[in-house]
C-alpha cells in the first residue's frame, strides 16, 4: 500500500512543540504535509477569514515533511491545504497536539478541534489531539505510541461520514497512562470572571478568566476517564440537530392564528 | 408578570440594521439590553478572546433599551454581558438578525449562532435569527411577527437544557412566508475556492470564496423548508458526542497488546 498522506495542523502555531512532536510521530506512519497557522490561534473556535485576505509560504523545519505557514485560523489552514497546497486529498487530518485540554465543552471553543471538524466536513477522517498540560515544555512523547495507534486504527477502519475524534491525553507518564476510553462529552462549563484593570489613560479593560466547572461525574464522561488516568476519545459530530427535541418543539411552535 | 429581560447580541456589529430591527421587535416584548461587538465579527464561530484584552462602553442609540458596545467576539459579548453588565440573569438571549443565512453547516461558522450557543451553555433560553439576505438594506420587518411569536413561545415554554434554536428566514414578503417549520440541519457544505491576487510587492494572497453545495433534499432539512418559503427552526445542541458511534468505536480502539 502507498504511504498515507497525512495533513497536520494545529491552533498553537506551526512552531509550537505540540505540533512538532505530532509531526515526528506522523513521519513514522506516512507522508506528512503541515499547513498550520503562523501565529497562535487558541480559542479561535470555528472562525474563518472572510473580511481580510490570506497568504501562506513554505518554511523549512527539521524532518522529511513539508511545512507551510499560513496567515489564517486553523479552519482556514485546512481549507487552504485542501484547495491550494496538497497534491491530492489526504488520507487523514490530524490536529494538535494542543497545549492544554479540549475535553468536554472546550470542544466548541477549540481551534484544534475546529480544524479536525473542518476535515470531517470535507469528508476526511480527522482527529484532534490535546495534552492536559499548558506548558510550552510539556512532555508530548509519553503518549506517542497511543497517538500512532489511534491514527493507524482510524486509517484502517473508516469512520462514518460526519464523525471526527476528540482525543485528550492526561498529563501522566507512559507507565501511568491506563489505556484509552471511548467517552461522551462531559457536561461542564467555564464559570467566567473578568479580571478588571485600568489602562494608563484611566479606562477600564478586562482579561477573560474563569474556572472550569465539571458537573458530570458519569463513568463514561471524558473528564472522568481523564481523571482516572485514561486517554479519552470522544466521537464528535457536526450535525448539531437535537433530533430528540423536534417533536416537542413542533407542538410548541404551532401558532394559533388568532393569538 | 415582570417584563422579561432580553439580552440582544449579534455578529455584524452593534450598528448593523439587523440588530437594530431585532432590538425594535424586542422592545415590544420586554426590557432590552444590547451587548454587541463594536465591529463586524462574521465567520468568527465560537471564538473567544484569550490572548488580548476586552473593553466595553455604553453607547446611546435610539429607543428605550440600553446599548453596550464591546471590543470582543459575539461569544465574548455574551460572557461579558452575564458577568459584568446585566443587572440580573436575562430571561432569554436573542442573537441577530444576521445579514445572511446560517442554515445547515453554517451553524458551525456563525458568530450569530455561537452567541446563541454560548447563552445555552450558560443555561439560558437562546435563539439565533438570520435572514437570507446579505444586503445592508435588507428588509427585516417582513418576519417581525414570526420573530416576536417565536421569542414569546420560547419564554413561555422552557426548552430542555442544552438546546438552543437556529431560526432562518427566507427573503420573502410577509404574505409570501408560508409559516414556520421545525427542521434538521441539512447535510451541506461549502466548496471552497481561493481567489488568488498579487499584492503590489509581487507576493500572492488569497480571498476565501466558494459556493454552497446542498446535498440534502429531505423534506425536513432546513434548506428544503427555506426553499419552499418557510421559516426554518432547527433545535441545536452543543453536546457534540456521536452517541450512535460509541459502541463501534469501542471495538475499533481495542488495542491488541501484541500489535
């Protein structure tokens, strides 16, 4: 079989240690082309660039892969890669490894996961990887074998259309990681608080901060699996329809002509 | 009953005709506070501002409502409103009216819908409204009664936690609009193409363009309802777990120790 073509992207920027580790791991599996943002794009969600222009250029970094640095968001990178850069459709899109968790509700804010979702929208097998360690010096190698195995499994076992994987890795050593668990997205949210400051001109400004509030202790929630030392894998879909609520809503939205 | 407190936001910016129309419609239903971006934020998806600061200021526009102009994304506006600006938790969050469709897959790129989703994450009834007309001079009044009725229905009939509404309005006159339809998100995607230009310094740059490819002709898809002259209402959830694929994935990801 021909070597699989692997598109690698992320949201922390093309030089982030997380993506450089992922590129190394993927070079052992297939032919790698990197198309990643030229600057950090954390928290960009599924943003795309409509009202300004985009550009990219090839850069030369260590390793056999080719690297392209793109001015846009993670989703822009995937679109640009597919339309302008890749010689053919890739066999898989992998995004990350993110510096920090994208478990539970973080999936909707995450540029890492949005790039993977965009791969899915394009009909490609796609996976986002995140490590529960925000540090720039995080050790991404502990989960190397798991990451490689997950990627190979997905290449060998085509996922249904409309599903991508959200993989989160606990901050543990190889020996401490207990294995992988298929999970649901935990019911959790960020409790915001805005840190108020005064600028030199006397005007207030704010930093968005907050703490993560996990309201879900169920066995099969990703937060639970991670807390118990497992790598969590959540199958994520982008048909957001709440099918189970359609009938009731139908009743509610029957307008009385006389009302 | 006390007048409901209505938080209004959007992604086209606080002065866009779409939001000014929505504010007018909502003033007839409750007490309105607007917290909206100070500049256009189309296509920002669920972006939040992590690596820079935020600020807001009250502005004085026509009408009895209060208006706050915020430097962030639509999602930032909702967070800021809830944590810093509103006197109490609102009874409902309404976002829009967007200049242009947010039907089918557009829900994941849309700042309008991401603001509504953020309201849902915060446990509030939330609705995003969009009109299928990109023009700044679009006529938002044709659907006024429908919009007011939908908002009232949602205030009167609490939705389940984790569900928000994505409402799209065809570009038709009041007489031509056939009614509302509860729909699923149509299976559709954008076929990208990048429009290539050369800058004055000889370097290539690109505009993201493309055409919308609807692959879903089913009766209950939002694109179908809109094409047939109905206002589409899709119940949208932000638990993205593909539950129906968890068992199969569990089988696939059982790693053979000897592999």
